[in-house]
């Protein structure tokens, strides 16, 4: 069962998803504390990786997680997003150049510190528009190490925006064929604004949802917030005027300098403590909204509307949104959707809960109020086959180690032991081999050794060769020469023995097998059964007998005569059963000319009733003629060379 992890101070969150890509189900949500890594005196720990490993391992063990696929979520603090236009849409070419394109789009961060993914927003005649997801490589590496130390193999890593789109587009509000929608999703104090048309995201952007931390005192002062709101509104108005005036080049240059990113240090956004950037849930967001004054609520509506208009101005898409969809605001969502719709001039405004896709109200499991739950469920859907963007940051130096990488240290140790053992065994065997060679040399060099007996074997051939008509050939004379090999006594003895054996075979004459080989009845039977199966036997078919004799094969079977056209159509045949059986055996005879001779013959016998349904069948007799078995011709033997006439 796939599990998705989000590891960010001050807590760890994990969700398990079951079911399928079409019908996913939320199985459980686990939340654990992850305090800041500080010493007793309040200073930050030096070994933060070791601390993180311990905390994650304890969480995984206590909750019994990590049994199936594991997906890691890269949260908003680690992400940067950019919309990029390229002059081509082929993915292979995009993969080649994307790293260089992104390098100039994200200032102040070396490209070596980022891992990059993308999804295609729209294919256009002159290229493609991409949404680039760039993640902090060290952030991901630290969490991969912690999970793998806890015994979980991380299969993939994805972003929060990818998770939001993955789960959001499963919701019925964005079904194909529905009118274009402007989608505002709030996850804690971060927000996503996207344009969705026909079930596809046309553009998307992440920003900070302002004023949501005001109830806890985590925002800037009211005067600073008011000034920030005025500044954002002025910028949006300036962009709108430039857009209407057709000054698109200047607008694009201005956009390139924008941090198209959730950035807690942005001067035009309400700042939040890092621990609160995501981790407040929908219920707490709704509670903070309820405690806002009328003036603060209006500022919130205005600022979110400004960000939505800004996104639509700096992005390109085919259709203007006709309705507003708001998610992630809990019980306050319905009222805020109406207010935002009025501010944006959209009368059709609704609020939805993304988690309802995997956890239907009244039927699912109880879930804690955490802001990251929606896009954590979204990336967990990758484990059941639902992956809208196809992004996986685990590649290159973040890729999982191969089996050899994990085993190279024990393999090196084992190889050293094997080489040491092999060296010892080589010394032992070398000593034995040298002694063996000395023994063979002593056998060869003794008074009555192999050479003595080899010479004695050909002693009387000299007199026989002098007889008329008995002159030996050069090959025979070579066989009678003893091989002298002083440096290889073993090879010398073996070669001498071979020459004696070859001479003996030559004198006695070669023997050949003169027995006739019958036809392989077992193979013929197997082919007959395959042929019957290939001919699609009917409901009434019955094999009565099959005789395989030396001269031929006789097959008796019952062929249906009451088989209907509907039954033949179900079997995928057109001929009646006796005809298709005969045709199948004719093809068998043609395929095996080494067994059969001529075409098969078939005779029709008596009709008989088969089964209780009043069905009838003909008794057919089919015969195949086997080729005559001829014994192999015996080769003439070579007479012995005795010298006699």
C-alpha cells in the first residue's frame, strides 16, 4: 500500500492510499512531532542529519509504516516554480535543454543545488508552455537518507503543486466538458491559483495567502500589511495597463524578474514563521478568518483577488475562466467563495474539499486538521497509478542506488577472501601438479614404457607391408610413428594411445547402425491432439479411438450434425465440424512430409444421438498414410590390411 511522507519541522505527516487510480481510498493519516534540532542550551545541533534519521526512524517504527511504495513530498519551502515557453514540444529535446533554461530563471541559486521537473501546460503551434518545478536538492537528499535509514525505499519524490493538481483534477468540479474555471486552493497559509479548462491545468502559480496568521500574531503590523496590499494592487493595475497597451515585451521582462514562487522572504507578501508556512489546517484557517475584523477580511479578499488577476495577466491560456472554485478553507469556504467571486466578477463561485476525492464525507476515516493533507494525498496517488504531471525528482545523484552500489563493500570483502583462498588452493594444486608431472615422466621413461609397447604393436607390419598390393598410405605410416614430446610426457602418452586406437579401428573397419528407426508415435499423437484443438471441436465432439500403426494412422471421432450457426459463430468458425477436422488434418500432413504420405481420407459412418438434448453426430473415420520405413544402407567395411591376396 503506497505511503506518502511530508517531513518538515515541527512535525512529520504520512498518509496511506489504497484502491486504484480510478477509485482511490484514504486508509489512514499519521502525524508525529518533529521538534527543531536544538541542544539543551538552545543552540542548533551540528549533526542535524543524524537527529532527523532518529526522529523519522522512530516515527516509522511506531506507526508501522513503509510496507509498500514510498513517495516523498517536497514541501513549499523547498520549491520554486516557473512558467517557460520553448520553441519545441518534443520531450527528448526538452530534457536536453531544460537545465540550461532554468539556470537563468531562478536567480541567486546555483543550478547544481536544484533538481528540476516539469509538466507541459499547453502545446502550441510554435512550441510548448511548461510549468517548471525546481526543488532544493539538499532538502530532498536529507529526507531520502532519513527514510532509507528507517527502512523505507523512496520510490519517487514530487512537489506540493504537483500533488495539488494530481488530487484536484480528480474532483468532479474539474471534469472534462465543464466550463473553464479559476481555481484557488489554500493549504495552510500557502495558496495555489490555477486556470483549469477541460480537465487540464492551463497555468498555475503559488503564493502566500495573506493575513491568515494574524490571529496568532505571526504577521507583520497592520500598517505594513496595508502598505503591502496597496503595493500589490498598484503593481497589478500597472500590468493591466501595459497589457491593454500591447507592451508585451516589457511585461515579459518584468515577469522574468518576478519570484514565481512561494517565498517567505518576499517583500510584497505577508511574512510567516517557517513552521507555519503550511502546517495549519482548514479548520484553523476558518477559525482565523472568523476572528478577522471586517477591514482585515476585506484586505484578505482584495489581496487574494490581486494575486489571481496577476496570475492571469502574466500567464497565457486559451479560454477565460467562467467560474470560481475555492478549496482548502474549511467551513469558511462557502462564504469566502462568494466574496472572492464578487471581487473577481464571477457569479458562479463554489467551494470544494479536495480530500473528499479519496475520503468521502461520512464514509471515510477521521483525519487531523493539517494543511498539507490535500497535496500529500495527491502525491500518494502516484503509488496507485495516478500521476498527472509525471514528475520525479529522484534522478541523477538523487537516484536510488543499484544493487551493486549497496553490495560493493561486502562484495569487495568477499572477493578478497575468495582471492586469498584461491591463492592458497593454487599453491596446493601447483605442488600436486608438479608431483603428478614427475610421476608421468617416470612412467614414460621406464625401460618397458609406452614407447616399448607402441613399437611392439607394429613389429610384424613391416613384413606384411612388403607383400605386393599392401603398400601403406602416408596417413597409415604417420599413425605408426611414436610421438616424441620430451616436454609434455602426459600429452605424449595420450597421443600414442590415440594412434593405436585409430589404427585398430582402421584394421577392423567402421561399424554402422543398420537398424530401421520407426516413426515417433508419441510425437505424432501429440500433434494429432493439437490439430483437434486447433480445429475448434464442438459441444458434441468425441474422440473414439486413435490407432498409430507402422503403415498409417486411423482416427475415429463423432462430428456434430446439429451444430447451429450461433454455436459456430461463438467458436469463430464457418465450416461444419467434419469439414474443418478434415481440413486441419490435411494441413497436418502437409506440415510433416517426413511422417505422412499423400492427403488424408475420411469416411462417414453411422449417425448417433449424443446427449440428452436430442443432438446428433456422425461417426467419422479419418486415415493418414505413414511413409514406409526403410532401413539405412550399410556402408561397405574396409578389409583388414594383412598383406594376403
